[in-house]
């Protein structure tokens, strides 16, 4: 079964980022745009400056877990969001990163 809630295509990432609507803090940047679907979708981006492939995949897994814990993918809003990890994320613990992502999500939902 294909997961419809994940953004994977490069052109979709570029389209969302080009709208220039975002929130940021020291660990994350969240770009967002309204979509025409009845559910929200998310994409995760981790740059090559953050480490080798193993480290980048670990960061992506952690962000996915944070999203599952906080957003629960059952929101009734229809947005596409892109979460970009920043260097500061590597220095913080998982709990600190989760709190920072939650703060951004709260800003985004208001």
C-alpha cells in the first residue's frame, strides 16, 4: 500500500519551497503551502553537510518519529509541509529537538 502522506518528488519540494512561506528556529525550517487534498502531506530534507548517509538517514527516522508523536497524521488541515534539518539538530538531544519541532508546529497551526 502506497503512503500518500509523504512528499518524495523533487518538483513537489521545489514548488513548496518556492512559495517562500516558512517558519524556522535553530534546528529546523518548515516550509508550507495549502493543498487541495483532504489530508496533510510532509517531506523531510537533510543536507549532505550534516554527515554521511547513515547519519542523514538516522536524522530522517528521528524526524518521522517526531511527526508521528506530535502531528499523528490525522490532522484535518490540508497543507503540504517540508521539514529541513539544520546543523544545530545534531548537537541537541532527541527530546530537545522534539520540543523545538513542536514549537514550530504550534506557530504554523496558528
